[in-house]
């Protein structure tokens, strides 16, 4: 069977650990391993020293191809979107639009957090299903996934400050 990804491919990686559900980060594939894993280098995540881009071994089940570019400059209330914050793309829903300022208020499912974003830090949410991307308008049920068991990520624990060894720790609020 041919590999799903090739060395040099830009991909998106999801971390299933608490505090990261509903997000994905962008690396480049550096090496294909024989054990169902891929060695990658992230574009926005840094090592704990803060000087080098993070490299990590990732299970193939947590990797997806890069979604196609969709030029969208307007969203409506209730649209599912992916927003670039905290060094990664996070799944959210538009809850308000500030037309004069050009901002969208986004709520992140499972986290008691909102952010205000401009359209160029957002893109429509696409689902990877049966080896292709599907827009939310083509799904039977366009709801946010249930990630309510995850607590909000503390301000001081953004992705760029979490070292690889700390990444899988439970950073949920007490």
C-alpha cells in the first residue's frame, strides 16, 4: 500500500489530549517511519528553549492533508470556522459580527473562551471524510463536536510555551 503522505508534504496534526481537542497544528513531513508514525517539524510550535521549531513523531491516525484554500471574506452567525490562534487552528462558531470594525466573535466548543478575529485569520471548517474534504453545508448534521470534557487552556499555557514533554500533561483547571 502506498504511503498516505510523502516527505516534504505539509500536513495538519491533531493532538487528542485534553486542552488540544478541536485544534490542529501545521508541520512538514520529514521522515516516514515503518511503525505507522511520521516524523514532522512544526511551523509555529517551538521547543521549550524557544529557539527551534518543534520536531515530533506523530501517529498517522492524527494526521490529515492540508485542506484546500477557500477564499472567504464573509461569514455569518453560526458558521463553523477554523481560527488561527495560539499557534494553531482551532474549531469554533461565529457568534457575533462587528461589521464596522471588521471582527468576528468566535466561541470555541468545549472551552469557555471566545476570541475576536479578522477574516484573514479564519477559514471555513472542512471535515476529512472518505479521503476527501467536505464542507459543512454538505454534511447531514453541522454541529460542533462534543469536547465539553476539556477545560479551557490557561492563558500562560499557549502551544508555543508547552514543551514536547509537557504537551501530554493535563493542563485543565483545578
